[in-house]
């Protein structure tokens, strides 16, 4: 098809997929279809030179977001419109700098311009005031030196994927033998705290339907078991806490495991949830053997396959056949036409820790190699994490 035919086709697709619903966010299937068509239309209308320039200069947007966060610009305008002059007076920053930062924020839809150098809030502005979102912007910007070093890392290792946690672009860039978690815990503890805040909300993720809203966890946990739910490397326990709020009648022990420094840093957690210091590269403790559910949320995507085999193998040894399940909350990347958001995350996992976002066939192979089997893929109502339900083979 000619470019004009492609554009007409995409416009027709957008029109045919349109819904009468006022809130598209309530219909994730239609929203994703429309988003894909809209992105296709933008790509068709973008000249090749514009596309390249957008990528090569795109890191500046991330920088502007962080500066806006550091100055508290989103917080300033979330309740009422502000001029650049007012924001400069409050923050002490140069007014021309404020204007340049806000121009970018307007261009990418994070704020709107309501007058001459006057700015107002959009839904994105309100999102940017959430602590977890601010932490996510800060944490990912902190790793851009690793991204910059990744092409050289690949040249030097013959363009092979990492196989361990200590031979990734992270170690190459930071000149360390520590894996990224230990590095942050020992060398940059303030970054580890930022990471935990980020994980608590994942870019405002609670606004999306939580996994327990569309996966039948209540039915799974209705089977009597002394240990009901073990959240492996569960950070501050936000996943288990959310599950307990949704199903307060859950029976059996609920346990959050993580490294000692993470567990010791938990400030608030429902008293029903036990805290357990544990390193997932070591055998699971006797205290959790035979648990009904071992839960891994955004863990395996952090690691190369060989490390995932170790993590899964340690859990497998603690499982009871016919009773125990592993629930993996991670992206399930379509084999054809995956969303750009998932691909961005895949490359981020690669350069930060040698990890990956995986397709159904890649998940199946990874899990099979660990002596387990996928009993079912549970797909989310959008492009967020799915649930991979796993049992002993």
C-alpha cells in the first residue's frame, strides 16, 4: 500500500474501534486496540529523519522529567495554574530554565499550557505527584550510564547474552563484581530505598486492575494449607498486603521474604503477614516447605535464564506435588506485534541486570528446564503483567 493508503486504513481502523464509553480506561481491550492504531498512524505520518531524531534526542525528555521532579513543578501546578514567573519565585530556579523544562512537559502531554508561560495540570501531572512515580523516574535515570556502556559491553563479549548476575552491562559500566541488588544495598543504599518506593507503585500501577482481580487466587487459596502464600523477594510486602486487603478471610500463613536489609527496612505491614529474611539463590527454609503458593512478582525478568533456573529450582525443592503452585507475575510478551512498553522494559531489564521480558514460548522453555511446567498463562486486561501458573512437571 502507498503511504496515503496506509494512513486512510489506520484512520478507518481508529474509527471502527472507537467506543461510546466516556472512560476508555475501563475497557482495556479497546484502549489497547486504539493505542496500537494511533501509534501506527503516528509512525506513518512521521518522516524517517524525524523518527531517528526522536530516538537520538529522547533521553533529554527523561532529564526534563527529573528536573521537574527535583523542583517540585508538578506539585506546584496540580491544584492551580501557575506562571513560569511564579514557579521561579517559589523554587529559586532561573525562569528561562523553567520555561524550557515546561515546554517539553507540554509537548509530551505531562502538563498543558493555559496562557503565555502559564501552565495547568493534566491527568499526567497528577500521576507525576505520586511518590512511586517520582521514584521510578529517578531510579531509571540513575541507570543511563549502564545503557550507554551496553554497546561496548556487547562488542567485548562477542554479542552474547549474560548468563550470570555478575557479568552484565551493569558490572561492566560500574566496574564492580557485585550484582546490582548487592551493589545498591552496599554502595548506594539510598538508591535501594528509591527502588523499593518505585516497586510499591510501579508508575501508578495500582490504578490498573490488580492481578487478584482477574486471577482466581481466592479459589486457589481456599485449599487448606499451613502456609498459604509466600511472596519471594517481596520487597516491602505491598503485593501480599494488597492481597490480604482484598481477601481478609484468607487462611494460613502469609509470608514476605527478602534480603535482611530489605526486611529490616519495612516500616508498616499488616501484623498477619510474617517477615522472613531470605536470599532466593539459597534453598528455601523448612518453614515454608509445602506452601500452597510461591509468588514471584517482577523477579524473574530481572535475571538471565541460568539464574532463574536457580531461583525456580530452590522453590521446586520446597513444593509439594499436586498442591504447591508458583505464580509468576511478569510480562507475557506476544510473539507477534508486542507493545512498545513491553519492549522498552525488555531492553531495560537487559542492560540493568541481564534479564528479559519473555514470550510464552520462552517462559515455557525456561520453566521446563527447571523441572516444572506451565499449567496456564493468565493474560491481563491490558499490557501489564500476566500470571504464569506453574506446577511440578
